[in-house]
């Protein structure tokens, strides 16, 4: 049995993607390659065509559907897997609606991307398709709307926050703070920690960046919670919340608001797990999500659990598409598609603590890339590998998700073996530089 067959027999084929790189491209699903879209098939519109959306496209085609993908880029990773493709900004609701009407879609969805969630919900409402509702979508993508919906109901789990749609008023508020470092600024609608930073003496610049990232829609200045961070992955079926996994999150030294490492190592206290799961269930029910995947982030400080944010989509970094199925036997993407298409199914979830996984984002020293070296033994030791580096690229100190050049996932039935694989994969990837930057980059 080959290494590829070993992965396939378990239901997981490792994916590799190095943009303009040397090792290999994402492996196409054998059942969907070069498959024409037949007229009698139903058409699913998937909004967003990035690398993390590929499994959703593949899953839809495995289930016998045609797929239309729309994305802002000319040639996104999903394009070659879709039956139809149109270049449209995922945040442009009217243009996306016109496209959906043109193709006469039957269903519409997305995964692992916040910005597409309101667009998907908007179009579903306009075309009377299955969706979570536009107002509900805003509660899960707009931090101000989210906090407003929870106010008076779960106040003990919501940090003190202040909304501003005027930059000068935000500056005046900061001038009155005795300790700037006790607060963090967040665009109300960003993903990947874009524009999110703990305030300091450069607060005017930080506020300007946050307003720019919000595209004029405002910011919140929130009390910074310094406790340990966890994330919860859940699925909602018929308004019932199923909590699936609890993740430990470790952050970049260059941005304590952006995760560098997510671990599923069976080392979280069971009482704490129950407390976080209970809060998560209350949050989802209060916000009124009728179905679908959720990804929530919480911090724990002095025994209290604080919501950082919650999204009505699967977790990025291939967590929903790869880690959850490996750990639990539950496939969130298949469940989502069955919900949309009205197919019956049961939510059966195995205990995620009986297996182990680590998602690690790369943290290379800053500099200009000359060449990337990848050991040939890497492929047989990872579940997912995604590296986007080519000659001439600049690696910058990581401030938000745009600075992360890629990630990998290792998994297995033995905790120590998974940790060994993590270190091994890091050693398998080496970067040669034309020149190294003087900027400081910390390693974990």
C-alpha cells in the first residue's frame, strides 16, 4: 500500500499548494477531475475561491452537484475545480446576485471566509433559497452588531467595548484613557486580525489603520483581555447546537491578537471545556443561527469566559475541512451541503480528544526570498501543506493574516508522535534569502 493509499483509505488525501513553487499543486479529487456539468444536475454557487474553499467545491461535486465559483481574483485556486467561474468581488452583493440570477443557481454557500457570509445570506433571501438570513449574517460578521445583540443577555461574557464611526471621536476617547495598553482596536468587519492591535502611543496611526480596514464602516475600542485563548467549532442543525472541538491557540510575538499555532492535544481541563461549550451554546442561540458551521474565539481570565468573536462559517486553516473530520468522524462540509439541499442526516460526533492534531502557521525570519527548499519526505507526514512563497517575495514581520506565508497540519493517534511530526515538518522547509531584513521576527 502506498503512502497515498494509506491516506485515501482513511478518507483524507493530503493537499499541497505552493503558488508558483516547486513541489506540487493541490491534488484533484479523482471523482471530479475534468467532469462536465450535466443539465439535470443542481447548481451550487460557492462564494469565495481561495485555497481553503477547495474542499467545499470538491465535496459538492462528489455529492453530484455542479459548482459555480465567484471570487475577486482572476485565477483563484478553486477556479480549476469549478464547472463555472466568474470574477466578482465577494463583498459586492449586487454583482454577485446578478451572477446568481444569470446562472439560475439552486443553492448558495461559503466556508472559512467571513466576508462572503453576508453576501451569501443576502442572495439566498433575494432568491428565496435556503439561508441563515441577512440580519443573522450581520450578527456573525459585524462586531458592533454582534455585541449589540448580546447586550443585556450575556454581559458577563462580553468585554467592555465602544463603537466609533468617526476617527476624531475615537482619538478623543483614546486621549482620555489612563492606560492605552488596556484596550484593543478592531475594525467591525475584519477577518484575520486585519487592523486589530493593542493600543499604545501610536494610537492615531492604529485608529487610522483600523478605519481603513473597516472600509468606512467603523471600529470598536474594546477592553483587552489578557487571558489564554481558545476556539470552539460547532455545527447547528434545526437550531440545536452541537459543540465539536475545543482548540488551544498560541499567538505570534509580533501580534498577540493573531494565532500562530492551534493545538488539539487532549490537554484542556474537562470542567473548563464544559464551561466554554455552555457559553458558546448560549451565544449561538442568542444570535439566532438556524443552521450551519460556527467558529468562535474565547479568552479565559480569572475564571471568567469572554467572547472575542464568533463567525457563521467553518474555521480557517483547513480546520473545518480536514481537522474536524479526522478527529471526530463528522464532516462539517457534507453536513452543510445536506442541510442546504434538504437531505436528511444525523449529527454523529466522536470524542475529539482521542486523536491529536496541530495546525501551525509558518513564522520565517523577514527578508527577500531567493529560494525555498522542501524535503521530499514532507508529503508523507502532513495532512495539509500550504506555502505561498516564490523568488523575490518579501517576508514581513507578521502583523495580520496577510503576512502569514502558509501553514501545515499534522495529525495522528499518538500525541508525542504528532508533536514530533510538527518539529520535523518545520525542519523540512528552509528559506534562502537574497537579503535578510533588520526587522525583528520572533520564533516560537
